[in-house]
């Protein structure tokens, strides 16, 4: 398990104009950015300020009541993501179109409103689409809709809660042998209705960024794969899910549950909606926190606990992989 305090300690490396300028200069050289040294000089202090501002939000959220925690965590995440954007987009923010959130949700909730059934819709322009394209090379999300339940299913720390609440297992645990080798239980072949050969082809196809190679072990029934990418992690492991507390990876138990969004984008969408509810749906939000009358509360509570540690950790991974 990664401790949140150690993550902030690691991020403190960047809280130096000398370190951050050298770091950004290196990032811009890798991207062949013209006049990278000047831009790294211009961006080193905004980069530091975004990180410090984000940390302040997270520190406040740690000791805040649950009622306002989503707002603090969302804006803390936004500040950290802006620091990440400066590593891939030296001109950020180049226009006002990237300043909006880039996501919409139903403004007025129905009387029988349930959070798990609520949904968000991706807009053409805004911070979300800019992050998706520049940080993760994910495009063509305009108009896509995502339900809260569908998003929460892909947060590794909530997998056990879904199994208990919904009486069904959405994911199969993956055994990690070492830095590069994983083993998938052969039961996946039945749930995917595939032969071993077809599954190997399918699995490699949905994980192109991991460059998985099938390890043929005739004496064993298990499905073993190896990735040349050492220390691959939850930041870029979709469609696999990752539980930071257990350091455990999971594969969707069926093809219909496949997720293509990097987990940081999932946290953005969930925190955006929760922050909107906290600010504008005060009556429903207060009832939820006081009455415990729906199944929404444990999912929201557990997600907020997970995201407060996971997002800073993923931000650190994104930054350090460019060093």
C-alpha cells in the first residue's frame, strides 16, 4: 500500500525552481518543442504553484466533513492535472475553451434520484477533453455518457463492495509473478466464451500499451503473459483495474464490462459530479449523509477515501515517468 504522505514527500522534489525548470526543459526536449528552455523558465513557477495549490486542497479535504470533501478533492485534482498538462502542453492554457470543466450533468435531480444511476456527458471542449487528448492520447469522447455505477465499477478499491452489494463478481484477480509477468485464471475462458488462442489474441489487443506477450507453458493450464514494460502500474493499465491498497490487478470478468478510460479520467468524472451535487443538490446530499437510506452512501464514502490517496499517487507516477 502506498501512503499518501510518502507521495507528497516524493512530489516535493518538484517544489524547486531549479528542479522544475530542468525537469520541464527535459520534457520539452523530448517533445521537440521549439524554444523549450525559455518556455521551461516561464512555466516552472506556474508548475510549482499548481502542485502546491493542489496539495493545499487535499490537506484541507483530509480534515474536512464529508459534506464538502468532494469539492475540495475535485479542485485539488484539477490543480494537480494542470501541473501535468504543463509537461505536455507548454502553452497551457492557450485559449479559454480549455478552462471549462468539459463535462455536464443533469442540473435538476428527479425525486427518485439515485446517484449510481446518474450520468455525466462529455463536451466537445474543456479541461476534461484536453487532459484526455494531451495526457493520455484519448480522443473522440464528445457526447459520450457514463453512469456513476459504470465508472465506480472500474475503481479497484470498490470491487469487493460491488461483489458484496450486487452479489456478482465483475472482476477476476490477476496474479503478478514479478515486475513483468502476470497470470490470469483459466476460468476467464468460460466467462469470455473463448478458446485459449482466441483469448490470447483478444487480451493482447485490449492492452496494446502494455505490449503483452503470451508465455506458452504446455505443462500448465494457466494463462501467463509477460510485458517488456517494467513496473507498469495502475496509471496506464486500463482495461485492467487496480487496487492501490492491495497492490492487486483485476481483469473484467466479461467482455461487456471492458473500460477504455484511464483511471485518472474516471476519478475526474466522479469527483466532478459529486462536487456539483455537494454544491447544488444540498437537500438530497444532506439527506444522504444523515439518513443512510440508500445504497449510494457506502459507494460514495469508499470512493472518496480511495481517490484522496490514489489521485496524488497517479499524478506522481505521471510526472516521474517523464523525468
